[in-house]
């Protein structure tokens, strides 16, 4: 039966002439630019993949494509030499020189992922998995098995946990390392807060918060459905994540999928991980602070999202709802009630609705006025206090099981909102400021 592809994906050029092996279930893609010092370490980790019992994964079940793009070193030669030393690894090494306007990592990653999609469809495997990593990253031995396990459990896409190389991290300016560790703590704590208030049944806690190119997997079928990797100049991995959410697919942030990435400061991407580390270092050297969303803002956002999720369910079941319910949620999110009322009646996925709300919040500008950011260090401390309290409480049951009157729900909502405001004010950490950083 012929395979048809969405028009957004064009397979006019093949990167790899050799056909995929019949038993191939996953295609791992690695964009590489001037990575001759790191590519062999990256490939060594890929050749040592094991199953959950610790046995080596049969190498015919996956292949690796390295795209050495615009290189001025021996990246491709060293990758080929590695393949010669490990003949059982199904490794394809391709060299290409993009014109200057196309010489960004997103272009290379898109070309690779499109090729992986084509090859898996050639095998008749839309459930095959396209897996992205980076040449300066080292995957754990159980990385691929963890991804496949999550896919078999029902996930459509999987993000791996990204950790900075410890030896390289120790070479950073002390303030850069400290801010990095605090940021990681903040992100993990926010993830738990989100789960306690508005859990995702397809991405339950414990989980992490990373969804970047160093470890990002998606089924070939979903990749084709959403039109492939968005062609953007930067943050192509984040754009793919948003496209996946818009489609209504199930995304899993799995702790069983882990990658160690370089903590170098001279990265290959202008807005990548290394740029973030440089920024952290410069803040400390200039005695400046990193600002993040306040704890109260995050809690109000999660509670509003839960209320909106329940309201959407009521609408889907054709149950009556009032305009005051919509206005209450809209008020808490700092957006127009009439706009939100129109949006929740539109046929769209939950991911599309959330993205449109985020854009609306930025356009109206009320959210930032209601909830000024707070210093990262203080936010981490506040989150620990708040989570300690929330963990001790019984989890709220789903509204599909317990019916609450609209009036009682409104009273409960207002009480929680007021308590959250009091919590933030009592710590005296809220302050207005014009930007995300301050002297």
C-alpha cells in the first residue's frame, strides 16, 4: 500500500542511500559541527545501549545517522573511523555544507529527522521512533530502552533528562554553577507543584522538565502528522515540543531517559545551553540576580488551568456552565473573559488552547502586572515551604468522580486565590520590576 506524507514534509533529497534494515525500530540522529573532540565519546555511548536486564540491545534494532555540517575539523573522519572499529553498529555518516543562511542547527536537525521519518515509513513503521541527540552529549546505557519503554506504554513523544557534565561544570565560575543548580532545583519543584495541583495523567510525577534536542524522541507517525520539525532559526526543539502539544499527543518527561551534556561555554548555538551558563556567570560577576515567576503566580496559573480543564470537560459533556465561571478563570489568568468564552467553545485541542492563552496573556500584559517575578534563591525557598504544606494534604479528587456545585467551587476558588496571595505577601518577596533581571 503506498505511503502518503503531509505536504509539509518533502523528501526530495535522501541523506542515506543505503536502505534501513528490516528490523530497525529506531533511528537516532546526531547533528555535528566541529565536534571532532567529542563525537567518538557520543558514539561510544550509543553503541553500548542495553535493555532493562542489562543485556546489549541487538544493533539491528536501531541505526545512527551523523550529519557533519559545515565542519572545519575531522568530525566526519573520526565518526567514520569509529564505525570501522564497531562494524556491528549501523552508522551512517553524511557531510554537508549549508549556505550561510541555512547554517544553523535547526536546519541540520530537521534534515536528519525528516530522513529518519522517511526511512521508518519505508519499513512500514509509523510507530518507529525518531530519536534526536547532540554530538556533545553522552546518553546513559539504558537511554534507548527507556525511550522505547515509554513509547510502548502509550507515549507519542519522550523528552530525556538533561544533566550538565560534572567535571566541566566544576570549571565554571562559582556563581554560574550555583545559579545552574538553583535553576534545576526551581524547575523540579515547579514540576512537582504542577503535579499536585493539575496533574497530567499521561505525564505523572515523578518527572522532569526537559524537552530539548539533546534527548527528544517522537514516533514517525506523529512527526509526519504535525508536519515535521519547524524550520526556525533557533530553539527548533522547543518549537517541535509546542507542535506536539498542539496536536493533542501524549508527551512524557521520563526520568528513565537521561543524557549528560557538555557544560562548555563555547557552544555551537547562540541561544543554547552554553549561552545560559555564560549568562549565569555574568550575573554573579556583576552581583545581579536571576528572576523567575513567583510561587503565587505559578500556583494561581496551575489552579486556573485545572479549573479551565474541568470547565472544558463540562462543555464537552454538554453540561450547563455560567459566564461567571469563565470570567473567574479569565480574571485569574489576566485575560479577557469574553475572549476566553469564545475560545473554549471553539473546536481545538487542549494544547492549542493553552498556547493561545499564553499568547493572549502576553498581548494583554495584565499577568505581569498582577504577578511580578521574584529572585530565584527566594523562589526555591518559598517553593520548598509551599510544597511541604501541599504534600501533607490529601490529593483533590477528579471532578468526574466528585460533583461540586458551581457556587461552592467559586467560593473554594476565591479562598485559594486569596490564601496564595497572602502566602506570597507574608514572605515580603513580591516586588515590581521592569525586566527579568535587576541590579
